[in-house]
C-alpha cells in the first residue's frame, strides 16, 4: 500500500511517499508556493498539486502533521494550508486519512511521545536511509506517512 505524509509550512508543503509493503520511502519532495501568489491562488495551487501527487503515486492512505493546539503563536498561513490539504484529501480517491499532532503520530508509530522530537531532530534514526541529512519537515512528513498505514 502507498501512503503519503505531509508537513505544511507557510510557503512550502513537504510530502513523503511511503510503500508500506516494502517498508521504503519512494519520494520526499516539496510543493513550493510561488511568492507572487496571493492567499486564494496559493491555496488553489497547493490543492491542485497535491491532488496530482495523490493520483501519480496512487496513494491509498494519508496523514498530515498539523499545528499543535498549544502553540503560542500559531501561523495562520500554515493553518490555512493544512485546511486545504484536508479538503483535498476529502475530495480525492483516498481510502482514509488522519490528522496528527505529536501525540497521535507517535501512537500510530507505536513509539513513546518523548521519542518523537529526537527522531525529528535527527538524534535518533528509525532506519530510514539518509535520515540525518534530511530536514525536520522532511522527517515529520516521513513519520506521518509511516503512521498512515492504519489510517
């Protein structure tokens, strides 16, 4: 089964494609939002490109890492993008998807919540090739994709 994990940021959406049967990462990539786009056009761009990715890889299940509810200064642009991602999931052929924060992603991965941050920081390696060379957003997207197996 093919899954996708997504981590949004204000100007970029990082996604990871994971093959659960092979236990391998097929792709880690970014959807960069052009700086010239106003908010509505940027959200449309994310939605359109994400739907293309879902079709291209024939993704069956998905997970999106969302802003923590206790964030002191939540980023409105990121929250808007996360909402559009969820809408795209609902409009797609996905079998199912989940929306996760640190605690729910950790639970899906079968790890203690306290191990999530060391994994994202690259201090611990879940056995993924080039883990230490990746950025935090890429690592979070991969962990989301791995957790989407039972979404």
